[in-house]
C-alpha cells in the first residue's frame, strides 16, 4: 500500500484510518435454539447492545446478519469490509503482503471501534472471536451469536470461492475440519448459539430472531451483571 509515497503496513494504515475516523466523528451460559419459529412481534424487539455474529466462513453471518438488521430496523456492518476500507486493500492482499498477525491487529482495532458505535448488527470474520482481546470487547459491549454449521454445509457453501486466504492453502475440507476442531470450543463461549442448517436463509433468520428474543427477555445472570437488562 502506498501512502504519501511510502509503503506502510496494514496495521499502521488501519490505525491511521481509525484516528481520522475518530477526529471526524465525535461469558454466561449460551442460549441454544433448535426448532420453532417467531412472529412479527419479535421484529419490534429493542436490542440493548450490538449483536455480533461469529462463526466459520460459510456459516452465513453476512446473509443472515443483513436480514436480521432489516427485520429490526438497524444498520448492518461487515467487519471485513470495514477492515478493507481502512487498509485500502483486500483481506487477501493484507494476508499476502503483511501476514495474518498484521491482519488480526487491524481487525482488533476495527471491531473495538465498531462496538463503540450505536447498536447495530455486526458480522465478524471467522478468526475474530479467537482473539482474546476482541472476545473481551464483544463480551463487554455486545451480544455474541454463534452461527454453528456442520462441515458438509460449510464445504458446499465455500466451494469455488477464492477470496478466503485460509482456504487457499490446501484442501478446503481438511482446512475447515482443522478450524472446527480449534475454533468451535471457543465459539461455544458465545451468548447465543443457533444452528445454521442447509436450508433457506430465512429459516436460519427465524431461528436467530427467536433465540435473540429469548435472550433479551431473560438474559443470563452474567449478562445482566454486565449491563444487559431484560426487555418486557
């Protein structure tokens, strides 16, 4: 990346972007949801905090997140898109030029900034929740929802996609299997867990809405201690 005739790292570029942005603009028990549906009443639910979607690539965080935001009348933000805008290049380019460590540092900064913004729906990259500092920020300022998916579902969804750096390093099924082994125990720390099935997106959206409604109405004790108040 060029900036003022000099090459700078992705993390430094993102940090500068964050500074400019600031100048211009002033674990409890997880709720698991299986079958069932919801009604239009849930659409008027008031979220006390930003809803942060976590999970592996292919879980449906962006497509589901956009629909949830539409249902609740909130903004939808894709953290990866924000990172690319801040760095001035694609995530694949950040990985290739600067490595994963630089990307994670920038990702941490961007998500921390987004969690300071008004309540919205935030989709994060697959590795974001693995970072302890990012996980702590989400726990303190957001409500985390893990979209959990079976291996075969993920493999089908990411097939023929070349913009995911981690999947370009070998056989996608083997890579996803390894990532599931490493990441699923950490994703399980999320406030809410919803299975993302091999079904129409709206089916998963309905499941998320019902689980979210249950969580907001009756948040776990630790969530209440952190400031999440029950909604009538």
